[in-house]
C-alpha cells in the first residue's frame, strides 16, 4: 500500500447485521428494559429482529413494546393456537442466524446448561443451529455462585456459546460488583462481530496486556494511573472469539476462559510478557505501563514528616515494547498504544518508528467522556506501511474487532506470500 494512503474504514462499510435474522431472547431481570434499546439498534442496523420473552420477562417489559420496536410479532407463549400447521418457533429457530439472549438471568443460564426447554425461548434455543450469544445480568453473588459459574463454563466450553461479559458497577439492588449487563453498544458490537466469519485468528497465539501498572512506594501507597483495562480486555475477548489462543497479562482481575496472568508492577509485566513472547504471533500492548518507579521500597509505612516537603526518588522502568520491538522476528506482529495529550499524530508516528512496531493506536486523552474508564474511544491507527485511519467514537470492543481484522489480514497475506527460499 502506498505511503499515507488512507486504508478503507471497513467497519462502517461492512455491516454484518444487515439482512440477518436475529432472535432476541429476553429473560426476567431488571435489565430487560434495555432489550428495547438492543432491539432498536439491531433493527436500525438492518437486522430482522424477533423478540422472544420468557413469561418472567413480561414483568419487566411488554410484548407490545418489543413488537413495535422490532416491527415483528414478539413471542412468549409456548402453546398458542395458531393459523399455520407448522410450529412457529421451530420455523423461526431454523431461520435464525443468531440467538442473542440479553439479559440472561442465572435461571435461563442454568436451564440452557441443563438442556431444559420448558418455555418458548429455551425450546427455540435447543431447536436451533444458530450461533448463540448471551449477556448475563444478575446480582454479583448470583453470578459468582459456583453453580452459575459452572453453568457458564458449560455453555462456553462445551456448547461454544459466546458470552458477553457482565460489567462491574452498581446494580439495581444497590450492590456493587460484577453483574451489570454489558452496555447496549457493546452487545450490538459483539453480535455484529459474531456474525462476521469468525475463526480468522484460529491457530494464532496472541498476547494482550491490560490495565495500569502500580509501582509500590510502601505497603500502603503506590504510583498508579487511570487505565481501567477495558481496552485490553476487549482486545483479548475479541481475539479469543476469533479462535486465537489468548494470554492476557493484566493488572485488572477478570474471569475468562482464556489464560489471564495477573501482574502488578512494570517489572512483573516485563518478566511475564517476555516469558510468553517467544512463539507468539501477535502482541498487543494496551497496558499503561508506568515510566518510572520509586527507587526504593519502604517496608514500613512512610510517616508524615514534620517537614513541609517530601521527595520521592524515581528510576526509569524498562520500556517493554521497545525491548520486544528490537528482538521480534519478521513473523511476529506488534501493536502498541499511544495515549497523548498533545501532538497526537507526530508523537504516535515517532513511537511507531522508534519502537519498531507494526501498528500504533493513538488516542487523544484530552477529549472528554472517552478513553480512560469509558466503554468507548476514538483512535487513529498508524501502520508501519504508512497507512493511516481514523476510527470515530465507537465501543472499545469494536476497536478491538478492527485491530483483529488488521492482524488477521496481515497473517493471511503472509500465508499467501511465503518467504523466498534464499
Ligand atoms: O512511550 P509511551 O509510554 O507513550 O508508549 C506507549 C506504549 O508503550 C504502550 O503500548 C505501552 O503499553 C508501552 N509501554 C511499555 N513499557 C513502558 C511504557 C510503555 O511497553 N515502560
């Protein structure tokens, strides 16, 4: 590709939802009211959406709302008199490209894992060969319960259903924890991604780093940063959904089916990533690694001094990306991130060259409401081949899918053009 030629933004052009038949399964939790927004967004993206509610879901959202929003009759009763001799649910289940259960309560998860079918939705799930995704939403204790965790593991590992992980936050019951249904945007992006041909990273080993490192000062204090780890986790989820063998090196604890290696400091992250790097196909360094750490660690809590000033001596941390950029083979693909508060383009492009990266993803941290801690970001993507693209504000999962496309395209080109014999 010629230098500076803008790569087509195919996320906007290719719409995997268009013309697809999607059964939106709605179950009985408070997040059911958000099913209307999911249905609306899917329909506006061109999908033919059919809502199927469990009887309990009707306590939270009406069939009339979902019928109006989807512009298709919504369903609930399993045994309803009907004009056609063919059972409607079987016909719909056969036609569906995707069954998306959002929200998915602990109850439906248990029923799905056990293969039960005592209502219309669970019957359709069993009768369908469509791709199945679910977005759990429940009280954190219910989600954390070994029964729910075992059921989710069964759905994911035995039936290969896709989970759209629940978020951390305040729940309707007033509790804080993981159990909030993922955002509507994240769910729709995950559904779109799932409908794309999805095994494009099968057989590839991908390392992703996530979160911000913490550099301890004493047993109580540390130097940290505002990174939430959401971008890295979205990246690892996207690569895993495409069939990659994923290792997530993270400062943030997450429960996933792929390998998650928890670290705290830059030095621990360096040691862990370096140990995994040999033989990996791609490294995506989304983590915000502290550039400096305290020179010394005080074993005792540092006391408030009588003096007005307190100085902390710092020493430089190794630049993990820089070191690995120097030793990477031609077959390995490295993506770095650049969070900048000024001169985004020139700083990102200098880092791309200096660190010998294949791609750098730059974002302007001065833009309000996106970036750190948010579900969304807007980024520029610069590649070593000179191409550049601007991704407007979109969910981090959608950015991650885009990066997976870039990695997959690079590997498919490399397969088509084997290295010359000399
Ligand atoms: O140079 P700067 O810190 O802005 O570069 C950001 C990129 O470099 C990110 O991808 C980050 O993960 C990586 N990095 C690193 N080691 C450091 C600092 C940053 O790998 N010590």
